[in-house]
């Protein structure tokens, strides 16, 4: 028997206000395990794996049912009693929370090797219990025992609706992760009220693989790429998947100064169903704007290009204050009010209440913005600066700001151009407290320019992967480093992930195998419906040297499957890749330093689409979903998981809103009628349109159905304080569930930073984008620093420029800092 571990994760807290009563109670759980005689039964379908499932056997020491315990955290008053109000037999457990400011209370199976049900990795289990309840704020919570890391929170499966009489709740676990040998589960209560439970059951519900046979050769494991017979009609660097299944491609001037001078700005809408591309009138130069889908599915677009850099070096790129909303139904742009200032290369993160928060970028005068901006969902406008909390921090360009489950923001360290932020290069920003706390461990943080970060599937796991990156100002070979962070840890820190697999790199002499530490920047990472992450495309140097490599990251094992088929089209600067609703991946764009733009469109068909017939979602009872609800779908054959994937809104390797939200299933007796348990927490799945996928035991996904997640609950801020407010407001009859928010990342050891003194901007060199403006047109980027292998001579540099198809370059003015015009005829390298 293993000793009972301290209940760190069940009792962790952020507020530090745990009551003394609670602390004392936490110690009672392990008292009498010596009395237990039987080890849990082996996992066999049809047999109940729960020890003491009817709660009939009691411990002498505390009168709690044998093998059951209480846990929880936060500032609240509660009781746990063994009662005779049973569903069957003579005993049941009643958990009552009488006062709550924060946290939750739980009754669940003891974390003890002889009490906790044994499980088999890759299996699934149907959990059920009988309960009655006076609070909508209760859920089925599961912990898992990792053979290496010990007991830890796994997930929440189902919100329990209020029920006056006994009712049965059933829910299926996700596939048990590798390295798990036991689980425990029970009920969490995170609002005032009581829940009485009895007659727990847990049965193996593993769905056998359908035994799909693939006859497509290499494509069975590598997938395949196809270059489409049609072209991208615009020089787009922004790709947004719309809830009607179409794709908005935004170019603005498309990094083409001639278009800018002519006032010709473009976007296009692509329809994957027909292959049609339609160009859309575009009012301003949305080149290098920010964007995110609002909760109603319209696309908020913020800032863009007010001016290209001046050839005389007097200013760099300038961002304007304008903001627009793209309406997918009319395929047109409508102006909003202005932002407080310009933000060329801003971030955009949708919050749990539907607001959008934005940081960074370049102002109208081409200095760095230190103003945080917020678009109010309720008011449908950008708020005045004074109504937005300000730390006056310069977050850089396209800082990757990922919404955490408690409403804080995780800045992953992925950004565009230059160094990472000062300090560790990654941090947690608590908007409400207006405090930034650094997070340690990001490797080589100043060479993560145009790395890509994703919240790994499922969002409930709160883990982030950051991959690759480079540095346009010093131009080293791009990185193979990856970093993983578990934001559920009390003191989260990045740990090194596996190195990015290597492919071939074309440095102007044709593709050659990558060697040594060669990796890539301009990485595209795409969350896939089978729960893995495709990473594809990229380049070895600043706007040059495409890397042809793609691999699949598996979050369950933290490993890459290398050697996938590769996109034959270079995908470096201003490229993007994104998931289509049919489960394929589309890739567009490439804008190397010579100023050209690749208009080929590539589509990746993943291996899962070579495994024969796909499961189909045959009906979705309702496509307007609310938080904490259950939603019925039917499928044509059994599936093992279902999830919501937020459609892409990606640019410059940045899509911090991309997420995969697990939908625990309650599976009917026919195996094909499935109730999906929707999270109660809008921070896990911010309001809006999502792609609903169902995935079978072979990992084959359905085509997506579109569902909208939202409702009035989405507008209640999901922070701890708001939960309390909701409880007060609804004190008489509270029928709306509150969000289940966990106390993760509550013991960060780095000292929180106070806001900086108010100031207007951060100085940014005009060469921030890594281009020497002495040469060529504004869209041509002669690197300020050539790759290390290039001799620092006229011949060496000119050979490199020639190999990279720069063509003729005129000198802008008289200076020639790179010595490209020794004969002083005003033309470089001729
Ligand atoms: Cu750009």
C-alpha cells in the first residue's frame, strides 16, 4: 500500500485563505486503510470497479464510508455527513456548502492503491452515480494516478443539474492516458447548496478499434499534400476560418508598396466546398493587422499598416488606429470606433465574457505601443484607455497571449521580430490584479521570434507547447527547441520538449537534409481533430531558406511522429496553415525577403483520412449551446471522443485562440446516441462558433458540424469574484450554473511585477523587422544581418542575394552600409 500523499492538487489555493476547519478535515482521509481487505477487481466490462460503491461500509474513526474521503480548497464553510437518505441500502454521502467565497469541496474515492479503481491506459470507463442536489454548481471530477508523477487532477466530466429526487448521472471518461494505473472520482461542489450521492458505478466501456484498413501506401502513415489547381488571388498573410465553413484571406496591400500607393487593398473568401475564391472590397490596408472571431462569429480586425518604412530611415512601419468587423453573411467590412492608438502587429485574445484584449504592435509614429486595448462585447466598441487596466508594458509584436482557465493570460514567449520580453521571456498576466509574474524555463528566449505556441488538446489539460523560432535581427539558424508547460502546476515552469524533427532546407542550392541544431522559424501548428498537433512549414533564416518538414505532436506521449509528407511549396514569412471543417489542413502564403509572394494553395490530407469510411454526425439536436449543458448528437457508428475546435484566426505563426475543448460523452445503450457534456467554464471555451468533431477508435474524425457556444452565462465574468456575485444574485432560485474554475498556478514563486509608471511608448528601432532599408523597394528585405555562413564581403553577400533571387536592387540614398555597391553606381550587386 502506498502512503497517502499530501493532497496538494486537491487543496491548492490561490487566495491563501483556506479555513482552519478545512485544513483539519483534510488530514482525516487516510486514517483507516489498514481495514481494507480486497484489492480492486480487474477491469472487466460489466463489473463495477468501485470499492464500497453503495457507501454502506463505514470507518470507525470518522464514520466516513470506507475508501471515501473529502477534499477541497478555498474560503468556504461546508459539511460532509453520512446520511440515511440513501438511494439504496442504508447510507449515502451528503456534501453541503453553506457559505462560499472561493474554491470547492469534494467527496470522492480515496487516493489509495487499495481503494482507487485500477484502469488500463487507452481504455475508457463509464462512470455513474445516483444523486440529488440543490445546486447547479456541482460536477463529476476525476483524478489519475500517474506511475511516475503520482496523483494529479485529470479532468471534470459533467455538470450535475439540480435534482430534487434521486437521479442517475452517467458519463464516459476520455481515453485513459499512458502511464495511468488508477483513478479516483467523485463530486465537486463549487457553489452553495448540497449534493447527496449514492450507488456509484464504474465499468470498462472500451470501444474496440473498427480495424480500419489503409491501402494508400505511404499516405497511410504520412498523409499527403496536394497543390490546388487554383491560386490564392490575394497576397494574404491573415487566414480566418468562418463559421459558414469558408475562409477569409486578408492581404490589405499584401506587403506590396505599389498596391499601397495605389490604395488597392484586398481580401478574398475561399469556399472549400466549391474551390471558389471571391475577392472582397477592403477599405484600408489591413496588412499585418490583428484579428479574432467575436462571439457572434463576425471577425474583429484591429489596426493595420498606416505607412511602409521610409527609405531615409526616418520612420519604420506605422500602425493605424482603425478597426473593422468583417461580417461573414454580407462578406463586407464595417468600421468600429478607433482603438486608442495604432498597433501594427497586435495580439488579439478573446476572453471568457466575449471581450477581446489586445497588446503590443507599433503605433502611428512607429514606436512600440504600451497601451492595452479592450473591445467590449457588451458595448461593441473599443474602450477608452482609462477603462482598461494598464501595466504600460511593451509586449512586442504579435505576443502570443493565451487565455487560462481562471481568466488570467499566459504570454507564451512566442512573438514576432527581435528579442523576447525582458526577464524569463514568458509570463502570466493577471488582468484583474494588474500584475505580471514571470514564468521560468523557456529555452533560448531571445531566439523564439516566429516560434509558434499552442494550447495543447484538450484545453482542459491547460498545457502549452512552444516550437522553434529564430531572430530576424541577428539571423542565426532557426531553432529545433520546443518547450512544454503545464499551467495546472502550482508553480508552472517550462520544461524542454523533444527537439523538432528535421527535414530538408533549401538555402538557394536545392533542398539538403538539415543537420545539427538546424530547426525552423515561421512554424505553423494546427490542432487536429484526433487530438494531435500538426506542425508544418517554416524557414531556417530571416525570410529565407524554406524548411520542408512536417510532423505530428502527440500530447499524450509528448513525442513527435517525424517524417510526414511535406508541403512542396515553401511556407516561410507570411505563411499560414489551418484546419478546415472537413479535417484537412490548408496552407497559403510565402513572402520571402526578395518581395515575391507565393500564390499556391496546398491542402494536407492527414493519415486518418486514409482509413476508410469516416464516422458521421447524423444529427445535432440543437446548434446553440450553453455552458454547463448537455447536448445530444447522433452518430452513424460508435465513436470514442467528441470535441469543439475553435476555427483558426492565424497570422505570423500566431493564433492564441486556437483550442480543442474535450466534450465528455454520455453514451446511450445504442452506442450512437450521445449526450455531450459542455464545460461550465467560458475561459476553457470562450463564446463563439466551434467545429464539433466526433472521432472513432481508429482516430478517424467526422466532418465538423458547426455549433455556437454562448448564451447569457457567457456574459458573466468567470473569475472567482464573479462566481460569488452570481451566487448572491441568484440566492433565491439559482438555476444557472457557475463556471468551475480551478486553483491552478496558484503558487508562482517569481515576484509579481507592479505596473510600470505611465508612459506613452517604447522605443523601437526602424530595423525591427530585420530589413536594411538602404536597398530596394519597401517590400524587399535585405537582411540587416546575413546568415553566419555568408562571408561578410561584397562578393559573399551579393552571391547570397543572387541565390535568393533578389534581382536588381537600387540604393536608397548614398549610404551603403553592407558594401553592396563598390562601383557607386547606385545599384547593388551589379
Ligand atoms: Cu507581417
